[in-house]
């Protein structure tokens, strides 16, 4: 008799919102206000549809057909874009904003990459099915007869193309196809159950996702590298207090953007996890950060290469 997978095998960890730590991390995500706002609204409708009914009663009474159209969308949101663009960080922290807005507790369950299994026949399918089954069971506990949820569950699938790549790919193994089928069934089960649950998928390879998965997405939010204004904001908010001049800051903005010989600039993570710490470590412990030296370091640093999102063949 086969044993069901344990929670440790299915999920990396469990995060419960609201909580101060993800609130602070979400606030540090600059340049993504549009994605933050849209994702929060989409998730709020998915996990607590009663809020939309209250809005309609106030502003559009009698619009039942409109509500039905909006609420019948599958509980799936895809975050797609280049590496280092903030997708995963937003997915891991947006639940805090939704929890505070809707005044409910939200549990985030990040699907473990080990869910791919070891390649044994039926293993990946069982793991994916068990993950969706557990998510559904947890969400069912939070439903009420009034339509107002007591809480909600978000299933996070990072590097989603590893689990839901297109079944049209000629080199795809049978076990992988079965896993994609299980994933689609899981999305449909949660959608049909009408429980306070949502699924967030993050991917660098939107074109590699199975078409049936993409069709089920209530929304696809795309992320790109920061433009001049966004890089200016990231750099100035952190480096102006150090005494860097506007001229040096502008030189840093230029040095971290597209340049001769490359069409891409720095990612958000290149700026916050590589460049800014490098400037501090270069000066520490005996001298202050120097603007001219900062520009020199930035010009010598290469941004993370873009991920090539080729269509699955």
C-alpha cells in the first residue's frame, strides 16, 4: 500500500499573513506598484468573492450576470518575466496586503520543487494531486454559509515551467505529461469547489507553459527590468543619504541601463543584491562610499543575462 506524501514533501514551508516581515518585504518592492495593485485585487476576488458582491450592491445593483462572469474565472494567476524582476518576492509577500485588506488570515503554501519526484512511474502525478488535494481540504475549512470567508489559502508554484510545461513539446516524457494533466485537474477542482483559495504561478518562460494552463489563468502579469525612472528611484532612495551627488546618481542610472554591446540593463535584484552591497563592501570599514568610485564599480559590473523565453517545440 502506497503512503501518501507528507506535508514536508509537498511544501517548502507554510507562511501565515498578516505578518510584519512580509509586510516590510512587500514595501521594499519598488517600481512594481501596478503589479502589486492588480495582483492584490485579483487575489481578493478569488479568495473572498463576497467583497465583489458588496461592491456591486453599492454601485451596480442588479448586475448578477456581471458578477457571475468575473467570479467564474479559474483561481489562477501567472506572474511571468525576466529573472530578478521581483516575481517570486511579490508572490511570497502579496498575501499580507490581501489579508490586511480583507481582514482575514491567509496561508501561503509554496509547492516544493521536489514535487517533480524521482521520475518513477506515477510519482509526480501523485505528488501534484496530493498538493492540490491538501490545498482544497484546507480551503474548505474556511468557507462559511454567508459567503464571507474566515480565511484563505494561496498555493505558490515557483519555476512553474518545471511542472506545467507544454505537452506539445516533442521531447516531453510521458510522466511529465501525466504531471501536467494532474496539475490542470487540480486547478479545475479548486475552481469548481468555489473555495477561498488561489494559485500563483511564477515563470521565466511563459511560452513554455502548457496552453491549457495559460487559458485557465484569471490574469497574466508580466514583469520587466527596471527602466531609467525605476533605477533612479531604487538607487536614490538608498544612496542619497550617503551623500552621493545628483550627478553621480545619474551616472549610476546610465551605467546600470542598456549600454553599447548589450541591449539589457540591470535587474531589480542586480541593483539591490549585487551593486549596492558591492558599493558598501568596497568602502567598509575605513572610508565612506565615494560617488566616483561607485560609478566605476557599476560600469565594471555586468547585469544578469536575460532569460531566453523561446516557444516550446
